[in-house]
C-alpha cells in the first residue's frame, strides 16, 4: 500500500471519529465517508466503510489505550439471567438445526422470567425480567404470532389483530426487518439505550438473515464482524444479547462451540453457547431435545427437555437420568 493511501485511510478514520462524536445519522455519515474516500482515490466497499466506522467507534471509546499498571479498574461480578445457561450483560449464542425450536425455546424462557416463579427447566432465573427487544428478521409475523401468543408475549385483540405485550418493547420481523448493518446496529443500540441500567434483553433471530444484505461468507472470520460491532455498541447499555444461529448438519452433534454453521469466529466471540439438538434424530416421534452448554466461566449444563405445547417446555433431567 502506498504511503499516500495509508495517510488517506488515517484521515478517513479521523473523519469517521468526528462524525460519530457529532452524532451524524448513519446514512449521511456513510455518504460523507464515501465522498471523502473517493476524493482521496480510495475505492471502499460498504463492508470496508463499516470496518472504518467500527475502528473509529473503538478509538472514541478509548478502547485502544489499554490499561496501565496501578490504574483502578471496575470489573463487576459475573451475573446470570438464567443459571449457567444465559449470562447477563454479554453475548449468548444459541445453536441448533432448523425447526428444533430455537425461537420457541427463548420465548418460553422469557415467558417464565416474566410470569414464572423464579426458575425454568429446574435452573434458577435471577432478578426481574428486563425490557425485551426482538430482532426477528428470520420469521414473518404469522410465525411470531404462533410463538409469542402461547408465551404470553402477544395477545389477540380480535378481527385478526394482535398486540405485543410487556416485556417486549419492540419487534422486527421478515416483513419489517432489521439487519446488522450500520443502520441496524445504530437503531438497536438506540433502542437498548432507552433501557440503560435495566440490562435489556436483545433476542436476535437468526444470524444468517440479520447479516444477509452484507454479502458475507459464513465460512470466513469476517462473517462475525457485524456481531462484534453490535456487542461493542451495547457496552454502554449493559444489554444481554441472545443470538440464534443455525447449526451445521454435519457438525450438529459435536460440542456446542463447533456446531455452528460456517466458521467458528462467531462461537469464539460468545461468552456462553447453548446448543439444542434432537435427542433421537432417527425417531421422528421422539420430541425430546438435548440441551448442552459451553461457556468461559460456567458449569456445563446437560439437560433433556421437551416442548409439550408451543413455547411451553418441561425437563426430563440429564441424559443420564
């Protein structure tokens, strides 16, 4: 790369930092950055501009300065929303093949958090259920209705009209989608910041649909970059991200950290991974599901569960049980 190009890139990043400080809307910011890049004779794709903005955002937050010896650091104790299954204020990845019931499973958890008695599938749920934001681009409204109504998260008003219920504050769906592009990340961050201090839950379904407009190759590490940017943006709000992702059919029975479709970059970034797969895949009448977890600081969970009604689950204990 020519020294002129390196200087132009540095200038572009500084420009991006200033645009972020000035809270320039994403569409204006992208146009201005592209114009400056063209003026400097740099050809930049949307993905490359997004990377420049992500780097600028990190530097604005002071994340490139490191920690000095003798500097006082605040590190809160690790918290669980749901003991050893869903960690609070961090990134949780739920991995399963299609139609195993990822969305219904998380909806059932939210329902128990809101309406239950403090546990779900024999594991304790902590604190009060926070505001929930659903980035549900993978499914249409009809599909979401079938999941959310039984969970008490949506109600029928009559005449084919419905209303989402507390704790769900916002729902995007296939007909009105959101994506993990620059605009979507800013929109989700803005929504999460409305509930700063309440550890809002971001329920994102599913990763392939949420990043589809970006044209990323799932097999390459770059496919995880939009999620990295989202997690960085969520730091201020203390949001808990629960992201649904499809498993690879050939690796669905491997450990949770290896079961994801595409590369392992997304799994590597997750603090907690929850894997769901059919206990007996050959027997179509057996609806039991094996739930296993892997996490950086958690005790592995090994449960056999079953969806006895839409978004309603029971536990059969461990595989040994």
